[in-house]
C-alpha cells in the first residue's frame, strides 16, 4: 500500500515539475519582416531579440559603408550636388544606426525605434533628391537594398518591445 502511494506521489510530482518548467520556445525574429528571406539570411538562426537586433543593425551598417564606396565610384560628388546629398544621407544613416546599437545596449526601445526610422528615411532621401529634379537615381538599386535591410531592422526590433 505504501508503495502504491509513493508511485502516485512520484507521478504527481513529475507532472508538476514538467508543467512548471517553461517550454523551450524558438522565436522567429523575422516573422514580421517584409523581406523574410533577406532577414533570415542576415540572422542565420539567431533567436535572442537583442542579439538579433544588433546583428541586423551591424549588417546594415556594413552594407551602407560598402554602398558609400560604390556610390563614390559612380559620381563626382564635387560636381553632382544630388550625389553629395546621397552620400550625406548614407553617412547620416550610419550615425543613426550606431546610435541604434547604443539604444539596444541601453534597452531604450523608444529611441531605438526613432533612430532606426531615421536611418530608413535617410535611405529614402537619396532617391527623393533625384526624383524631385525629374531624374532617375543612379543609386536606386543600392537604396532599395538598404531600405529593405532597414525595414527588417525595424521588424526585428519590434520583438524587443514585446
């Protein structure tokens, strides 16, 4: 009789432990991203929201720096004032993205959203400068790629705010 009582207690004890233990959940940081394939390629299975946000931002900083180098090869910035606007916009984006990294470290979610949104707008500014003058942007493909990466950064950062 005592043995039967102990086995019942053991089963109840195991059930309580099993139910009380949080389930290991995998978070898809790219679930809300507009460009999921691009997002998943950048994050490569990262599930920690802070780490994922930092990795996405660092990837965008790196792409922006490469884009500045490419863009400088396309135009003479001294002669083409619109190209100069683009370079300044890309440099402003890097500044805002570096501030975003600090926001993640400081857990300042409001400023993070503001700085990521500002970087996204910086990428739009380049194309806008050309379209306002009735010209097609020679940086259109570059800007579109950077805008997509910035959009993904914003989407990944929303997981931090949940």
